[in-house]
C-alpha cells in the first residue's frame, strides 16, 4: 500500500511543475490576442471579445519603421555565426584534448573550466574598452567575437570525443596514411556529430539570450538584438506612465517572435540533446 | 587515458620524419583556434581589467597607480555590500528551493513509465531556451497590478491583492523568475545522473524490503551527489551575477529595485553612469572572488561531511 501511494504522488508533483512552467506562456499567448486597452481591463487568463492577434503582429513589424525585423535579423545573424564558429573551435579543441597527450594539457583544461567562474561584468567592461579602442562597438564583431569562446562546449566536446571516437579507428586511418586533420574530418567529426549538435544548440541559446554584452556594446538601436530591443521598448512603455506610449501589446507580440524559434529547435532536436547530456553524466 | 599506439616498426621507418613531426604538432593545431580566441577574448580582457583595478583617474594628474585603494574603497562601500548580501541571502533560499524541485522532478520523471514523461521533461526544460529578458517581462506583467490577473483573482476570493512588485515581495518575485527559468536545466543534469545508477541496486534494496522512500534516501541521493554539487556550484555563480531579471523588472518596479540592487547592476552603474571604470573593475573582481570562495567552501563542506 505504501509503495502504491508513492507511485501516484510523483507524477502529480511533476504534473504540477509542468503546469507551473506553462502559466506565463499561456498568458503570453492569450495576451497576444488583446488590444492595449483590453490588456488592462480584462482578466489575464481569458480572451476578450476584441480579437487583435494579427493586428498586434502587424503593429509589431511596423512600429518605428519596422525596426523589430532588423532586431530579429541581427539576433539570427549574431547567434548563428557565433554558434557555428564556437562549435567548430570547441569540436577541434575537445578532440585535441581527448586524443593527444601533450604538455600542459590538463592545465589548459583546468583553465578552460575555471573560466566558467568569471563574472560577466569582469569580462564585459574590459571587452567594451578594448572594442571601443578599435572602433568595434556597434559592429557585429562586438558580440560575435566574445561569443565564439564556449568553455562549456569544449568540456562537452572532450567527453564526446573520448566516448564516441575509438582509438582503434584513428590508428587504422593513420596506417592508411591519412593526415591528422583528415582523420578528424572523416573519422572523428561524423562520430561526434550528435554531441556537436548539442554544443551548437547551447552556444546558440547563449548568444540569442545574451543581454549584458549587447546592452553594453550597442548604442545604435539598428544593431540591437531582440533582448536589448524589447528591454528598450519596455522602458519606453513604463517611464512616466502619463506620457508613455502604450507599447505593451507589441512587446508581448515581440516576445512571442523572440522565443518561438529556439523552442522549435529544442523540440525538433530533442533526441540529440537529451542523449548527449546523458552521455556527459556518465563520464 | 589515450595513448598514441606506435605503428609497427617497418612502417615507422617508411613513414618519414615529416609525418612524425606532423603528428607531434597536431594537438596544437586542434587546440590552437580555441586557445587563440580564449586568450584574446577572455584572458586578455581579464588581465587588462585586473591591471586597471589598481589605477584611478584623477582630475589632476590623470591616470595614477593607486595600489589596493579601489579594493579598500569597495570594502567600505555599504552600497556594494548591501547588494552582495542581498543576492547571497536570496541565493540561499532560491537555490535550495530550485534544486529541491529539480531533484523531485528528475526522480519523478525517471520513475514514470507513461509517454507523458517525455512531454513533462521537455516542457519543464523549455524555459531554459527563453531569454531572461523575455522571462522577466512575462512574469513582470503577470505580477503587475495593472495588467496581471492577481487583482481579479483576489477580488474573486475577496482578499486584498498581493503586490508582487512591491519592495517586500520583490526578492520572492525575482526568485520565482529565476527558478522558472532554470529548474528544468538543473532537472536535466540530475536526470542524466540518474540514468547512470544501475537498476540492480534498487532490485537488491527491493529484495531487502526497502520502501521507495528509503531507496531514494539511501541509494539515489548519495549517488546524485556529484550532479547536485555541480548544479549547486553553477547556481551559486549564477546567483551572484544576477542581472537581466532585476534590470528588466526595474522598469516595472522602480520603487523596489534601484541601480545598486545586485552587485552586477551596481558594477555596471559604476562603470557607465559614474564612469569609474577602475573602481568597477575592482568591484567585479571582488564579485568573482566571492563566487570562487563560496563555491569552494560549499564543495569543501559537502565533501568533508561524508568522509
């Protein structure tokens, strides 16, 4: 009887957690169908009579001459460029650390892991100084260059290389006369691929969701990613409520556009990241 | 670990010196690109900031070396210590609540057999993919008495509405946003660790008549230690760097969150509002140092206790 009670309790606890997760998302979707006036005057978790869903998105993409489209394009560009380079660098480095003995290897790995502890301010402020000296603030470089360094990606890639690439295969390829880089390209890379998708996904999120770095680096609204842009609209909407523009409906629509692509990526690539993270725990 | 197995003798002789040199250089070619980026965009800025923290810009005389003055100043800076204590107190509660929930969800999903567990696992993890700015905006609107549903709900049951953006509730409200964002991420790490526990352990315990609760306490939790350690340390570091959530909520709750609410907000404010980059650098390093000390203290205490 005791066991029976437990078995029933756990799914309920997890179910409640699931509902809790959905609360703000459900609210966001319902609210995206409302006009600004209805946002204030109707109950948040139910629809109002005035269905404004499409108008809200039309307003979103036309507000300030359609600057939101630019923010989305910027975000996609910054995130994909950085994540691609970050994944390649992490894959090469993780493979190098896993498959070769060389001086300073463990020290290097320790330094890379230690980098996770560095507070973002300690890094962002000097980066801003260095980049502004070279006229790189307000350019895509300002966010792409710092984001190609993914210590967590190296950590994962090393584990993937150790577990997914057998030494025998590398040896066999060497006997066939393949160069070391060719062995990586033709033997190791394909075997590491499922893990590297995870590395890419996490790097993508890190850049897409980054707020502090672009907030400091960009003063030109045309260069903003969506996070900084939405925060900017939110402060315009709330400063001195009397004169404030009623922007809440477009901020809500903008939030939906900002989160949907990554959510889709996560659902579609689920089998890769769940599998890879489990692999990470084994080691 | 990985040793480079040497090829058969005759082969080595024919594969020239050139190929052996190439192989000796190979690891550096692999780690090189990352290492260069790491040095340029991580090590170099840190060194320059560390160096900068020992200088000050004076109206007369310009930039001068001041030794530990900036650090001494930070130690006497009550605004800084208020912000540091605030996030530490906040973290003690929030991290414990979040990781307890993460562990419960992970164990729960691991025990479930129905297909629903996949939906739950994905659903609870998804907020991790949502930018903290958007998370803070959503919850911030939900909290607000103008847009959010709380006044309506309070009316319906006839109680006064809780003002979640007021100074007395704001830490709870931020804690909820952070928990919502990261409970699933930590759940996945713990869930992954659960997969490595051999089922035979539970079978043996079952034979000995242990209840599910006893099994959790004596098998699951001790074996989850490394994963819990890792998630706690990451959470401590994350908490000390709290920035995006309070920065976004500040616009909705200016009466509750000021510009020195968290150490990172304060450091940013020193750097770009007061334009005192050297002092901001010193403050940032103290934040990093606190994160380092707390993480190690935690690891030390939790590894000591069981040996």
